[in-house]
């Protein structure tokens, strides 16, 4: 199977990432010393903001292209929420602002994203069992949150950081009062029913949200990873370098079974279009943002064929094989969310996360966006 061995990963560390590895270890020690270790758990959901006129179409598209099921849908004074859920998976929380300022607006003003100025995957929401203590400790470190107070709802408490200057993502933190409860505020009203999920058998093969990948600049790659470690209990795991495309794929993990966070950056800052590579060029076109959501997929060959018959367009055909231990593909970006869907299947005896050959082909495919 073609995936990075421990020796290959260690060789990459020794050549390129010695300082990053040292800084990551210092952050793990800081989390222990300050009492942050263990305060933040796994991912509860991602918040995807849409244009008001595209909300229902974005929901319908995700119901048709993933295994997610329709959950609650409600409207409050400032927002509309549609919640999509699947077993053992973080939620997809589609949001539309109904009034008030959008703190992400300026971050969307790039050549290929400014026509959808409210659209992006904005926030990753992680669970905690002691939100007040987490906020106190992080504020002592100088972390800025969007609100002065923790926001209190009937079933949970919530707060989120301001958008990161390295990733343009926000991190949210939720403490459930009633696990499995509603996201709605007390004054929320039911919104129009969500679109019906199509009765397509292949959607049963598409499972949990496996990982998301954020595009960051070469100059800020280390800061993006280290900041994420400071705010969560995730750890930098490994990096795969694709020198020919000026790209690094970096993986941070909480455990072998939890949602993983991926950061893709250039190896070096581009000096012009000819040296940019697909990753740096994506940032020129769309800005720092989440590029794709990856869904664990069984029977991936048949599922790919069925999605294609149903009208799905892909950036690349299936890459990898059972013999290599891994198969993946990227869709064309959504017209309603700007997100790419990845479908990924790791075979039973595969003990890695990615393969370098797959990463190379998928990175190259993003240049066709």
C-alpha cells in the first residue's frame, strides 16, 4: 500500500518540519500546564452560511449528494437554520443571516467568491463539558470571541472565536444542557419544511463527515496549525509534500476515529502564476477558506457511478485502488456553497490516512476549479 511510512514521515519532519514539531510539542505542554488539555472534545458540527435565496437549494443539494438526513429547521430574528444529521457524524448546519452584519463579509471579497458574499463554511463547532472554564482560560491567553458573554440557549451554551487571520475560519464551542437537543433559541419559530430527501439507494453508502480541508498560505501554514492546536485538543499528525505542485497537505487529529482537520498550503509563496500551483492559486481566487468536506463512503465505485448518473459532475475520476488501500474523488464546487464534496473509502487493512499519489492527483484537480 502506498501511504507514508513512519520513516518517511519522520524524514519529512527532519527535512522541513523540525521547528513545527518543536512548537507543536510546546503547545501540548502549554495545554497541560494551563488546564486546557481535555477541555475540548470532538467536532459537533460545521456552520455553512448561504445567500438567503440559495438556502433551500443548498439544503436540497446536500440531501441529494450525501447521507445526511433532514433535521430541524427554524427561524429566529437574525437567522434561519436548517440542520442535517447522520449517525456518528458531525452535523451540517446551514445558516442564513436575516439581519445584522456579516463578520465574514470582507473575507469573501475574492475574484471567484465575491459574487456570493455571504457564502462560506464559516465555523467548526466543538463540544466541551465546561464552557465557562474554557472561555476563562482562553481569554487569559488573549483569545478574542465574537461575543462578550457566552450565549445561552434552552438546550446548550455557545461561543465562537473571531475569524482567524490565518484560516479565515471561526471555531465554536458548545456545551449541551440536554444532549441531542435543539439548536433553536426560545423565541424561534418553525420554518418551512426542508426539502424531501430523495429515495436513492446509493446515498446509504455515504456516511459520516470524515475531514475538512482549509487552504492557507505557505507563509502562514505553521501559524494556522499551531493556532488550531491552541484552541482545541487536536495534534499535528503528519504532512505530505507534493513538490511538483508547490503544495503541502497537513493533517491534525484528535484520535484515529474522530473527524480530522486538514490544512493545505503552498510549500513556498508563489512569485507569479507559473509558480503558484493549484493551492496558492485557489487562495488567489477564493481566499483562505475551507475547500472541501470529505464523507466516508462504502461501495465507492458503485456510489461514484450512481452519483454521476444522477447528474453529479466531478473534478477528477476516482483515484487510488483497493490494492493501495484508499479511493477518493472530488466533485465540482457547489453553486450554492462553493464547497467541493470529497468521497473517500479506506479499505480494511489500510493503516494510513492518505496516500501521496492520491494527494498529488487531487491537488492537481483543484486547478480546474
